[in-house]
C-alpha cells in the first residue's frame, strides 16, 4: 500500500482547498513525452469503484483530503512512500521506497 506523508498530504490539501468542490485526489498513470510512466493527479468528487486506498502518516483528520490510486497504477506504488519537499519553485512531490522494518 502507498504511504502518504504529512508533507505530501498538506500539498494535496492546498490543492483541494483551492478547488473548493472536492476533497478527493486520485493518482493516475500519466505517460511522459519521453515514454516513461509518470503519475498524474485528478481532483474527483469521490473515489471510483476500483480505486485503491492509501495510508496517511500523522493524525487522522475528518476534514483532510482523501488520496486514492487508480487501480492500474496501484501495483507500481505498492510499498512506496509519496513525500514532498519545498523548493524555490514550490512543493516537489516524489516517490521513494518505504524504509525496511528493523
């Protein structure tokens, strides 16, 4: 299952706050111009019937953004972490492996 950090969830929360009509973000496959598989995002009203859940770090918040993964993208993100870091251009979202349990 994809784990979403508090930093990444905060980036998505700002996105849905700006849209104002949804609180669900869906991660979808996005083919890049160079042929590499990327990740796109969609603001949707509710998760689709085949969408997969994500695990969020940090405290539960009933008003927090819901982040789901399109079924066809889920296997590629299983066991990964979606994180964010601040750059001069704004937030940079990236995927990294989950740390192994010690």
